[in-house]
């Protein structure tokens, strides 16, 4: 059994979520992300041979600000929102 496979098998015994950060970069400016980071949680990881596959989900989606992280939306400024 290869060392990588032994490590993967050992990791299966760990019962913690793995955080995955996603960032998008533009070819015109690789010095900083154009979008992100967006934090995901890796779940339902399956191993077949030496290949891993899993599902990522947005962590606490209901608590995320949209479309801008720095903007708070309230019903005074946006009357169609419910208080």
C-alpha cells in the first residue's frame, strides 16, 4: 500500500469538516482575487481506489450577505423587505 493511500485511509477516521476556499482571478490581474473568497464545507467524501470525490456546500448560507459582504439591507432603506 502506497504512503498516500495510507494517509487517505487514516484521514477517513477524522470526523471534522474540511473548509474549502474558492477564489477567482482575472488573467489581467493575478495579484489579487477578482471574486471571493467564498468558504465551502467539504462533505460526503468517497474514496474509490486512490481517487477522492466529495460535495461542497456553502457554510451558513442563510447568514451570508448578498450581493455585497459589506452592505447591510434593512427595511427602512428597502421597504419591500419584511421587518
